[in-house]
C-alpha cells in the first residue's frame, strides 16, 4: 500500500509557447506546441515516485485517448493507479500559454476530475498512508468536494499527516479552506492565495495561517524562493539560479520536495532547500508531468550551488540533503 496518497486532478496539458500574449481580439502566433500529462496531484505524485516513494493517486478520468496518455505517464513513473475512477465525460484538459519569461497562463476544463465519487473512495487506502496530500482544486466543485472532505476526515482520524496545496482558485473559497485548516499539518500556497485567505502577505500571512491551527506553512515566492514557518520560527529561503523556461508544475514539484523532506526525517530548513531545488528545476523545463525533475538533476544543482556565495550560510543543510539523496534517491 502506498506511503503517500494524493487526491486531485489528472489532466492533459496543451502548452503553447508564445512570443507575446495577444491583445483582446488579436491573434497569438505560437512558436511551438507541446502535449504533457499534468494536474497538480498527478504532478506531485510523479515527482515523489521518481525519488523512490511508494505513491498512489485518487482521481477520475474519462474513457478517452487523453485518459490513456495521462494514466500511462503516471504508470511509467511508478504511481499506483488502483484508486482511479472512470466515467464517460472527458478527461481534464488544460490549455497553457507560456510567454518568453517562462510565465504561464492557464485555461482549465476540469472534466471528469470534478465528478470524483465519494461512494467509491477506498478509505482503507487513505488510512494506511504516512502522508495524504490534497490539491485545493478538489474543493472547487461537487461531488469532488465531498470526496475531498471525506478523505481528509479519514486521514485525520487515522493519524495520517495531511498536506494541502491551496492554489489561487481554491483560496477564493475562503470559508471552505479555513474550515479544514485545523486538520492540516503542512500547507503550501503562493502569495496570491495567502492574500485571499489572510488579507496579508509575507510573515503576517504565515502567522495568520499558523493561528488557524496549521503546523507548518510553506509560502512560495517564485523567484524570491519561499518563506517557511512553524510555531518555533519563520525564515526565508533563497531561490536557485536557473534559466526559467516554463513555470508549469513548479509549485507541484516544490510540494513534492517538502513531502520528501518529511518522509526522510529532514529538518524544516533542509526540506525547504529540497522543495526550492525541485521547484526551480521544474521551472527550467518545458511542461510538467513527465518532464518534471528526478534525483540526478537535484544532486547536480545542489552540488553546483555549494560554491555559490548566496548559499554560503546554507552549506550544512545542503550537505545533509545531498547525503539523503545519495542514500534514498534512485
């Protein structure tokens, strides 16, 4: 049975690389198009599997070629698919426009994802895990919302550690998210989502979320790294120098890094370094899903960064992460 269970969307991403974003009513000429597997929960599961974690995903897809492609990518990575549901609606599709600075704009059709059936949840599958990771997109629509809530309750009652990636759209469902925060051990969110939930930013936002009962907050700040806090400390972690090509999946890879740190028994600072490294490497690659980084690329980035003056005060933590990568990574 999986060590980590994720719940959330499984998609196919259609990625268009644009020289510039067109004005309303204009034409956007695409330099190239790529097709990748995607979905927040799926992306995190794939990265975890690449590091040797036994991971499974709970989600719903159609019976179409998109489903075959998405599930094939998950299976190839080693993700357990025994809790996948199917129906006759279309598998989730996301059109992603990426501009030369690597920033992406997403247009999502959630399809079968939002039809996840609570009656078909395998509660024992969730209860035996060490970590249950929920993508906040699962809170946007019924019946997937009911399934997400039930899965959270099962995980909490069984003493399973719970991580939540809120996402900007989910953060707009403010009362819904606030109601589940006391169940959450580790929350991931970006600045926009934090502002929706707390009406504040930076350290004030982290403190506000801790005040709602969350044990650990990881606030993603993009090119400025992240801000991490628990009851004992709040501290910033710098970003890694990479050439940004496409930020799709970077936040999901960040989540995987933090979860890995927890599974490996690393401290908060080491987990944040691993998360930042995985997020940066994802942003340096086109697409998510099957394009996301594995252990070798993380090792190379950390070894290269040991000589960077920016990381001078973090070399001890980076050395500990490298030792775990050598021992536990594939």
